[in-house]
């Protein structure tokens, strides 16, 4: 669910080191329940309670939770709490085997957090536009379009009349950008959403009639409003790119950035390990090659 995006983001670094993570998350989630937590209680299992404030704290702060989302969250909490309380009643939470797993999971999560802060995030943020351009030129043959692509600005209105007014404004001296600003500032215009300079293909621009209209637009041409199930769509073409041609660099930039980030992460990981070796006394007591020693 979109409302749980924050939770998923917090678990992203843990995915790099998944060993025993599920066990630790279960214990943490259940173990943090309290009987005297202030707030609006929305679920209870024996003496443990879940409050609305806790749900909001673990959800996306940028949007309002629906009743159904809150209900699903509470249902998951109740199931986890029932399972945890039953496991605790049987003494499973105190077994040495489980505690060893928890310690290992905590170790792996701590490592993941360290690498995310000190290696991976720095590697990704260090990529410069000039590096992306150089990579694009060196690997141009790899970036041939496999399907037609259209670069569009798209505005969606709830009603036909304001959509037509916007189109007239976009075609006039004020232009598209000023028309969007005016429509966004006046709620009576019924502007549902808009996107600027976005790439679309036949499979990503839905419904199909939108692609037919978009594919027929000339450069900077503005379409008539197209009726869809979500509203009336007005599009402006910012370029058409045909199958078999070179992909525009801005279209493949996320792919290039991902490749460069992977290479940079590997390089920085090796450098980081070597820096740690220089700080600590390391001995290998087994007759195998130490793959992290840097020796060949």
C-alpha cells in the first residue's frame, strides 16, 4: 500500500542483508507494544494496544490514511500480536536459538545501515551529469529504442469546459506553463493532475486512445481534450522518438545512473573494506584466499 511507503523505505537497507531479518522485525514489532501508550486505541490484544498515532507514525506522512488502510494495518497488527503472545507464552522468545538469530539479524541490519550511510548513498550521489553523458556516448549501441516513445506534458481535468479553456490558454501567448499555473491556482478549474516532460510508450500511456492522439501530435502541438475514465486529458508533444532510433539521453538516464551506481558501489565497497583493514588487526587462520585482502 502507498500509505506504508515509509515502512518499506526503512526496510530498504535491510534487503541487502536479509539473514534473519524477518525474525527480528517480528520481535521488534510485537515487543514494542505497550499497555499505557497515549493516544486513540484502535486495536487491543489482551494488555497490548495499537493506537492511531502509532499507525500514522509508521505510514506515509504525505497522505491521509483511508479507513480501509487503517483496518488492514490493524488486522495485520492483531495477527502478529496473537502469534507473538502465543510464542512468548510457550517460552520461544527466550530460547538461545532464537536469541542467536536475533543477534545475527541485528548485526546484519547494523552492517546494512553502515554501508548505506558510508558507502552506497555516497556512491550514488557522486554521479555527475558529465559521467552520464560520457557513458551514453560510449555505449550508444546499447540504447536503441525497442518501441516508439513520446515525450509529453499531460494535464487531466475533471470536466470538459475547463479542459477546453486550458487548451485555448496553452495555445495563446501565455503558453502551456502559464496555463498550468493558472489552472492549479484556481480550484474551480478542476485540474486533477499534471505531469511535465515525461516519457511514455504505447504500454505506459493508458487508455490506448491517448497513445493514438499523442503519436499523431507534432512538436509542441497541443491536443484537444480526450475523454477517459479518469477525466479529460490534454497533451502537449515535446518530441517523438521512433523504434530503431537512438534513445534520448534523458530517457535512458535512470538506466545509466543505475549502472554507474552499481559500479561505484562496488568500487567504494572495496575501498572501504581496505580502509577498515588498515585500522584493525586481521588474521586469517585458514588456508584459503582472502578475497577482500586486495592480494592476487
